[in-house]
């Protein structure tokens, strides 16, 4: 797994949001950030990129996106962590002894993942090597003065995962336990990569913008949920929740991210319509590139109070299949 190197006090990092297979948008963003395309990949003289996960699926240029990010990581110009979409790929394409996937994704995700595999149809060994490479990426990185995780940072979860993940890659045994559910390790794994979710009371009917019924919703884990309404706590962007108090039975315990903790960068949430820095030490760099939005980054140079003026965006255009 990657480990931060160099003088932590001198770290200058560009946290890049969920790319989702939009390679052209990624190259446009790297150019805006001052990176140059060299024989050694995309390079910046003073900064390193940090990819917050979900760099695959949905977009049309997954293989080229992976090539860009992997080259940057392998040659020391970037860090990358796993998002839930990479976890889906790992669990689908990593087999149990029976030959079945560790986890079979739903039909929509399976279709996306099969499409990525077809990009390697003539070179299956390269695809197999890619899955092995993904299994060596971390779920989080703590640089000391700043942190990155895909969906939710809990000190207790991070400590448990560190104790449980002693190998340099995600082992089949660990993945099977994490996917099976029911254990503290599984809970830590799933919440770290997918965030905190509350379930709606059974009698409450909530539908999203496509009129599908939703049974749970994502929560703003940097604030307490006690005494709040569904709408105040919700981190959903595809539908509005009732402005009524959440019944105590619906509240799941979670560790609120404290205001005196180091800044943490996340992706996952598609913050279209939400402020990307909801509190001074939390920033979401997912600006919905796969849903008609933009690809986003935050240029971090050591500040402990994050500032929206350091956000950098690249529009998505010319992102047709190559």
C-alpha cells in the first residue's frame, strides 16, 4: 500500500474528485492545475495529485483513465485510494474457490464493469494485472496534517481496519468477511467506502427524481443527527427529504468528525447543489462529472481551514469513446 513520503510540512497536494472514466476531463483538469504530460506521465514540479477513488465506471474512457492514474501513482507523482466502484470491480473479478465472484453486483453495476473488461478483451492478462493493482491500493491515507478517504473518516474505523488489514493488498479472506456483513470489520469497511446511511421508517415513502422508492439516505457525518430533521441531516442530491424530526429508532450511531481534527477530503457524494466545504475541515471534491457536472480538485498547500477559492474545475467535453 502507498505511504506518504517526504517532508510532511512541505506537502502540496491536489485532491482530485471522482473521475468515473472521463479521461479527457481528467487531462483538462491536470492542465488547469499546471501538470505537464511527459514521458514519465503527468507531472507537476511542486505538487502531487491525490485521487479520492471512483475513477472507474459510468464514463466512456475507463482504460485511458486508469492508465493516467496508474502511471502517476506508480512513478511517484500521485496517490490513489479505493472508492466503492473500485471495490465493486475487485469483488466482481476476484473469485472464490468455487469460481464465483466474491460479490455479484447488481445488473447496472455489472453492465458497467463488463464494459470495462471488454476494453481489455485482446489483453486479458493486463486486465488481471489491473485488478491485482487495485487490490494494493489503500482505503485511506493519513498524511498527518491532512487526510483522504472515499466516504467517511472515523478514527475508530481507521484503527480497526489498520489492525485487520496487515497485508499489502486486500486478501480474499478479508474481502469475503467485509462483504458478508455482520461484523465490526465489515461495518468499518462499508461505512469508510460508502458513508453513513439511515433507513427510513417503514411507513415513510420517499421517491427520488426518477420516482424510485428509496429505503435509506446518506448522512452529513460531520454533524450530530440528534434533534434534526431528515432534510437537515440528509446528504442526498437526487431527492428532497421531509422536513420532520428523525425518530430516535432511525438514528444509527456514528462518530461525528470533530472540528479540531485535520482536514479530510472525500469524494462519493456528488455535491451538486451543496457547498463543497460544508465545515472548515471537510471537503468533498466530487462535483458530479458523471451526471452532467464537472471534474473538481482542491489545491491544498498546508492550510488547516479549507477555502472554496482553492477549488479548481474542468468541464467535460469531447468525452466520446475513443
